[in-house]
């Protein structure tokens, strides 16, 4: 019998997860074995833990889930170059084919043949994880593991914020969960004008102000589009970053957008969204961006630049730290929205 480790497994196609012993994964010739030191919970992990409609049609089971991590390389395959034992690393979670049209035209982040680390392939809520060497991201040894593991969600924020012009523009961030909070920091660092944060959670709206938002709007107390138009003298917001995935909020985002503005969509709806395409998109001349993951690897270089020059402080986004055996409490906090980023120390 081979070596075993403790892993958090999505074992059954329903709510919850199981902490159990699983085999330590073995590497292929082009892969590396990483000793996981820190991981963080993503909104996608919450979808998987709660088991909604998106998870049911997307996620493979049984499977160790989790995809945001930092660790140290402890073994490498025979054909691996550019990665060595002892390197401090994180990784891009999209494992792409490299040969389709999307991959060959610089759009690997939307490769139709993608396998996703921790979603359709084994992930990192465990002691060890196997990663393609080509997906490895090197970290400075002095970068704390709990900060390094946040680069994946930071990349989501960076790609969303920088999918169009941002400098000096009014920006609304709808849904200030952990990635929304990171987006506030990125937008501010990249020269945005007024930043409006929208949510229904008073605790997260308070955090949004701490992260640098200029104004917060509680969508339970005021209609988002009406309040944003009032704040912009009736013009609407030039850049709308929709991160909640709530169908009502998405429809309101398009109504709140200024003519010739931009709407970037990162939040994942759990059901179909009804939009007035004629009046809220076509006649307004909106630019609509669908955001998934990070551009490979443009976004990583952009976020490394922000991190290395200390333009973005990630430590303030971490509100809770747990060990993996405390996963039930961690996911309860995520579900209730009473947190920023939650980190597991391994």
C-alpha cells in the first residue's frame, strides 16, 4: 500500500465534504509534487461545498477540491525544466491542451479542453498536490505562504478590473465578497476614479470602505441602478464589475452602466438571467466582457508587478485562519458572508 495523506474530498454529489485519508498523488514526467503550506477558500469552492446546479453539471466526484495554494516543490518529473526541488510556488489552475485554436491564439484561459485543478482534476485541500510544471508560478521565498496562496483570486480581480480602460473612470463593484474586495484594491492601485461598492451584507460593505471604496450601497435598502445614477449625476457608471452572480444584480448592473460604458461579468449565476438586450446593451453601446480565471499568463505578470511593488496589500483581506480539520466552520463563515478571505494553514 502506498503512502497516504489527509485530504478534503468532495465524495458525494450533494452538500458537504469529507476529511479522510487518500493516496499521496504520483507525478508524471512533466509534473511536480508540491507540499502544500497554505490554501484559501474560493467562491467556487463554496459552490462545490454547497452543491448547486453549477457544481452538479461541472464538478467531478470523488475528488480533492480546492485550487488556491502556496507550497514547496518536493519532487519533479524527468522532463521538468525550470522548476526544482525546494522552489516556493503557486500555480495557474487551468490545465489547457495547448493545441486548439484558443490556445494557439493567446486565449488559453478559454480553452474548450481545459481541466480545472480542484474542479475536474485533483486539487490542493490536502497535504500534497500534483501540478503540471508548465502551470507553476514561482514565488519569492520571503513571500508568506498565506499571502502567496491568494494570487489565484487576485488574478480574477486583476483580469476583471483591467479588461478595459479604468484610469479616472467611475467604477461600481457589485458583490464585495473576497474577490470584490480585492478588485477595490486593484482598481484603486490602477488609478480608478470614484469607486462604488454594492452588496447586501453590512459587514462586507464596512470592509469595502476599509479597502478603499469611496461610497457603499446596500442593495437591500436602495435600488442599485437608481442610486448609482444619482451618484453620477444621472449618467450611470462608466465601469461596472459584476461579481455577485445574482440574476437581479446582473440585470441592475446593465441598467446602471453609462452609455458607451463597460460591464465585466465574473460572478456565476445559478440560473438563467433575463436582460433587456435592446435597451440596456445595444442602444447603450456597451462593451460586455465575460471573465473566467486569469489570462495565461499576462494576468500573472500584471499581478506580480502590483505585488512586488507593494501596490496591493493582501494581508488586510484575510479575516480568518483555520486548519483543514476546521473546514466546517470555515465554510459556514463563507456561506454566511461573515468574512473576507479564509486561509487554511497546512
